[in-house]
C-alpha cells in the first residue's frame, strides 16, 4: 500500500464496478467500525455491506480503482 504522487492521482478515474474476483483481499482492523465506514465513504470508497456481516463489526469496501478490501473490528 502506498500513496501515489498527487499529479498521477488526479488522473485516476474511479472504477464503475468493484473487482470482486481478485486473488487478494486486504483486511484492515479498527476499533470503531461505524466511524471508519463514514470516513472511507467521505473519501470516495464504495461500501459493500454484505448480508452476512454485522455492520457494527465489519464491512467490505472498494477503493476508487475498484480494489475490494475488508474492514473489521480489532
């Protein structure tokens, strides 16, 4: 994971669809799942709340390039 240079980031076009078939899914932990969901949405992430996930404990999301990652309670 890294930050790309701002001049390149300006050119990144959001992916219309999350890439669900990736071979790798990063899992990130937080002590406040609801607050992290709000923060990521404010940055442009697409929240993918799965039917089997408790929204207080975990969710999946897709970044602006469509890469799917998970967030769960630490």
